[in-house]
C-alpha cells in the first residue's frame, strides 16, 4: 500500500535521524532532502529553529508520489512531479465533489442523517453515471464519509474511470487493522487509489427526526418548524446538529486533511452528503449563511473545482467523457486528457 511504503521510508529516516553518528549532531537551517525508495519519491523538509541536533528538527513530509505513476496516470508525467512545493502558485489540481446516490431512505422520504443506509438501484445507477462524467478527470486520492452510501458512490464511480485503478479503503482504526490490510506488491500499489473514510464528512445528525417520514413530521411539528430545522443555518432539530455544527466539523477536516493534498498537486474526489458538502462549498465559494441554506445539491451529480493560484475555481458538473470543454479549463487537465487518448490509440 502506498501509505505503508511511505511510512516505512519515514521510519527509516527517523532511525537515521536519531542515531549518534557525526551527521546527526550537525546544525541544520531550513533545508529539504529527497529520499527515493523503490517505487516512491519522498520530499522531506526539515524545519529547525536554530536546532542543535538533527534529532530535534521538525520533519514534514511534503509530497509522496509514485515514481511509476506515469504508466497508468499520465497527469503525473507533466508538471506535478517537478513542481517545487514552495512555488505553490504554479500548482494546479482538481477537486471533485459528489453527493451520494439515492439511498433507500431517500426513496422512502425518511430523515436519514447519521443512520447508515445503502443505495437504491437508482442510487447505484446515479453513482455509475457520475463515474462516467468524471472518467477522464485525474483522481489520486478519495475521501468519503464513514457511511456506506457515500462509500458505495465512490467505489461505483471509480469502476467507470479510465485510469482503471482500484480504490482501496485505508484501515487505520487499530495497529492490527493496519498490519492486516498491507499490500506487498509494488505493482499492485501503483494500480491502487487510497480511500480515506472520515466521520467528519458524515451527513449532519438529525437527532430525534431520524427515521421519521418527512411529510408526517410536518403534520406533527408544523411546516414552519420543520423548514427551520432543515434549512436554517443555526437551528438544530431536537438532539441533533444544525448546519452550522455540521459545517464546523466538515470544514475543519477539509482544511486540515484535504486542502493540503490539493496544495501539493494531488487530485481529490470527495464523496459525501448534502449538508457536509454544502458546508465545504460554503468555504470554497465564500458563501454567506443565507446563501448556503438555499444551495441545492442533486444526488449523484459531480461538481468540479480547480485549485490554482491558491484559489478554488468552480467549473460546474462535467457532462461526460466525450465533453472536451471541461478538460480545457486548465493546461494540466487538457494534457491529461490528451495523454489518455494517446494511450487508447
């Protein structure tokens, strides 16, 4: 697994850094080293505040990329591999947001929230169609919520992708889970895409409304009250989360975990839920609390953003694999699409 190889490289670096040889006692300023192990290149930056020894330096993994990625992922044969992290204004990456396909409780018009409900047949078809729309857009990592409907959507979408890589859920809930899910084939690692699951991307928790029919709830509590719970920014349902509360966890996770990957040139897909994605879009587009409550997201329809010059540029929803316009928004996407076509010919 890519993460496993990276962690092994880091452990090796840490062991050398903690040794008693003469090199470990030299003073370092802000410096960068590149370590190349089998199949992976790792850029490591050491930041020290007048550190007196190598072991006291703070190590930041700046970027880990597959050195063989160009075989199956042609976008990495362009500027991403040689881009200097410090020159991040030249970095260009894509962000795909997908609300999960129709769930079995969507079909029954029930409040779902944090209840873990799978997709309907229609939801499966929506996820596959979403995959067809993004089939020529590069994807290096996938983030989903901890709920099955979002994970199913991500997995089904990737069955249509022209990279033909296999999405693999990363299990880090315990040491045993990490050990038991390791991959020991470098070739298989190169053909895989890591999938990170996070509860912070879950749908907002609807409290005592979960499992209730929406129409019956209107009869019981009144149309205005239910509308307030569903569409206001800061009014939570009984024992549940408001959109504001959902936004706090979802946006914090995005800024801490996903945005740094985009800044490093990684192309990311996020499969999540109506309210967690509304929260992220509020951050990306700098929407007001009123604007975000009026934002409607269709199930199974991907949205494309380009991260460039430190800004997020909205590009709408890709029409499909034959639509060239969406890939011409940036030079890297145009090159990626061109190389995909050349590989097919």
